[in-house]
């Protein structure tokens, strides 16, 4: 039998421009927070992301443990990075509306005045189940999206993640935070938020947000992911920093 989502430590709600979302507080530590946010992404936003991704889907990468990504033989999912059309936000473009909601929620939790300028693209990721007899199912091994060794934050690196669920499989596809004893079964329209920085001390998580993706056995899993960085802007975008938090241009001069 499949595990159910772990019971939350607490429940609350978040008021935003389009209404409010119920929020399950799964972990609430200074440098390690995990929330499940209900009704976070709409059908229209999911459709817009899927249509934008369709012509540019390619084999998915995995986190390399250094704040970046790399290809892995164990990963069979498809992904596409989608640039947010911020120039159409006032017109109510669904992708821009969704992205604004992501940054609003991150700022609501961490109060770090995160800006959208210079951030990574929204990522559309699609998994397909191949049945329980698949000898090599798509699996996402335990990893941290950013630094999770308790060190000081490095400028320009990742410090929060929002995973939004557009399609959920009949079997499989849960996310497991093994060091925190958390198991989260995806629910269509909801999102899993986790941050790995203490906004007061600027120290990083010590492994509570390390997570893995359980294989999709039956059905499809379609998600939208935003990795959120601190210290980036229009003049200093995310790709201008290396994994040590040093500007690439400065590193070349050393």
C-alpha cells in the first residue's frame, strides 16, 4: 500500500490577490520550512505552461548538489524552461500571474524582498509511468536543491523551491524528505514550498530539506517548478554566479 501524506504540524491560510489558500505547515524550523499550499495553481496556468513547453521539451536534469544541474541516466522525465512574459503581467497573462504568486508567497514566508529580475526560468517537468514491471523507473535520488550543510548563504544561489502540481499519477510520484520524516503525495492544483535558509542568520539548512522523488508507476505527473535565488537582479542574473556564490566574471579574473 502507498503511504499517505504526513500529518502537518499546523495549518493556516495565505491571503493573496486572487483569494486565499489553505496551508499545511509540514516543518517550521528557522532554516528549514516545508509547506503544502492548496489550490495554488489553476487549470489555465497549467495549460499555458504545458503549451509553452511543448515545442522545447528535452531530457530532464537533476540537481548536482552544488546548486546547479546535470544529466543523469536514472532520469527519464522531460523538461523545458519557460521565460516569464513579465511585459504581459498587467494584461493578466497566466504564466506571469502564476510567477508573481510564487514570489509573493516566498516573500510572505521569508520576508527577504525577493525580486523576479534575474531569476531562473519557470520549469515544466513531465514524468510518465511505465507500469510496475519497469526495471528502470524514472527516479530522482536524494538531493538538496541548494546548499544544505549549515554554512553561510552564498550570494546568488538557490534558497527556496516551489513545486506546483498540474497532473498527478494514479500511483507513485510522491516526494520524500527522509531526514525530516516527511512524505508528500502530490495533489492536483496544490504546491509544495520549501526553503533552506534562515532569513535572520543567513545560515543554510542542515539537511532537513533533502528530498527525493518516488517513481511514477501509473499515469502522468506534470509539475511546474521555480527555484528561487537571493542576490540576483537584472544586471546580475542567476547564471552570472558560480556555485560558490562568486560572480563568474570575477572568478575568471582571479
